């Protein structure tokens, strides 16, 4: 398939794997890129810039195709050394950076000067327009359904994507709730040039996370995610578990007086425990409503091939077959 995004990113299929903390290691990024999509290494999962440089080198060893690095700007206890991460990305010959959280204005000039394509992921039309204004090449529009941080506007993709299409000049991909050929065709119909998936790519053979995490997502339905940290205006969509229910109880009890320190136990340092050790109740971890559409653990190649052939069938048979004139 050829879209503005496949052309811009030099990939075969308009499918991106969004950055995911403690999931987006070189193994997954390379597998997605080898299957014709764009795999993304999660920058901040690497503790230091030299670690990131090493992860980028490992990814180059596993694929000759383009891949990206995610740089997330979120409130954190100790701010990461972004300039050295940017240097590792540039020196590593990475072609695409996915930015997220705050807009990437502070790092954009360096990335652009190095000829890197910047796709900013955000959750609203106004933030997408800001990204366009400061010179990002594309945006990833993340709807309310998404796993991770959906922002505070709560606009689902059925509205958000056509709104983005009406306003934006730069290309965008649909993110949040995307799982299969139906998602891709719907996203394209609403004006997107492709799709970005997080949760779906966690449940693949190559995702280097504990088997229990994959099984938990397969077992989950669309009713099993919760929104946490809403009172702190740092909303995160996570899969429910005992820690999440405890966290929500604290939010209810403490109300507007809640502070980050009150929920440290449920949110700090959780990812390695869940993703690497399979400690499923260690705390709150991101997961999208799309869990309800995930029922198997394919390879990335099988998943992407299936999405593309399903999309082709939908366009050629179902949609074309409905035409009357
Ligand atoms: C486990 C997990 C961790 C994530 N970590 C990050 C992250 O560190 N940075 C980021 O920009 N997005 C992160 N995301 C968001 C994804 O990149 C993507 O935008 C989102 O998953 C899309 O929604 P979906 O899960 O419905 O596909 C994460 C998502 C998940 C499921």
C-alpha cells in the first residue's frame, strides 16, 4: 500500500509500532520493521544514552529496514538527559523519531538538522496543529481508547480523526484502538495515512516481555481497562489488577488532595516488574481498550500480513461490493 506515510518513512505498509516502556526493545522494533512496518525503540527504557546507542546498534544488527526511536517528555521524578539521548539517536543513524508528551520544540532543531523525520504523537487537534506549526513532519493522533496516556479531553478516534483530517496539512496516522484490517481501513477512511499500534504489538511472538503479560491481554476484554491518575492530570489507561483497584480507592478517598507520593507504590518502578518478571499485580501498566480485540499471539510478520490482506479484502470486496452505481 502507498500512502503519504509509507512514502515519508520509506516503509512498505502504513503501520507503526508506538514506543512502549519496557516493551519497545530492539527485538520488537526489528521484527516490525522486517515485516514492512516501522518498529520503534523506546528511548527512555534505556537508562543512559550509551545504553540507547547500544540498543540502536543491536537493532541495526537485526534489520536493514528503517526503524525509529521514541522520545517521551512526561513529568518524571528526575529529568532524563535529553541532549545525550538525541546525540545517540543522531550518531546511531536513526531515520525517524516519535516524540510524545510535551511538544518536542527543544530537540526539534537538532533532529531536523540531522535529516531525521519527526512524528509527534499527541491526543488533540490543538496539539497536532502545534506540532505542525513547529515543524514536525507528521503526527500520530492518539484517541481516548489508547493504552498509555490519552490526555484529558476524552475524544475517541471516531471524532478525533476526521477533526484532525479537517485541520491538518501534514500527514497523520491513527493511534489508539487499532488492531486489524478493519482498523486500518476505517483509519484511512477518516483521513489518516496509516495507523500506530501499541497494545496489539505487545501480544506478538517477538515482543520481549513476559508470557503472562501477553496471556493477560488475550484474556482481557474491552471492559478491563481503567483510567488512573486522572486527579493528577496525568491520566493513564491501564489494565485493571489488584494494585489498580487499590490506587483507584486511594483516588476516591483522597479526592483533590491526592499527591503523587500517595500512589508511588502503585506507579513507580512498575514496568520492569511486570514486563520482565511477569509480576502481574506489581502496579499500574498501560493497556488499551483494544485488548478486547486481541485473541492470539502471532509473529509480527503474520500480524502485519494479516492486517494488509484483511484491509485489501475489505476495500475490494466488502466496500466495492456495496456500491450500487
Ligand atoms: C505498555 C505500554 C507502554 C507505553 N509506553 C509509552 C511510552 O513510553 N511512550 C509513549 O510515547 N507511548 C507509550 N505508550 C503508548 C503507545 O505508544 C501507543 O500510543 C498506544 O499504545 C496506542 O494505543 P493502543 O494501545 O490502543 O494501540 C505505551 C503503551 C503501552 C500499551
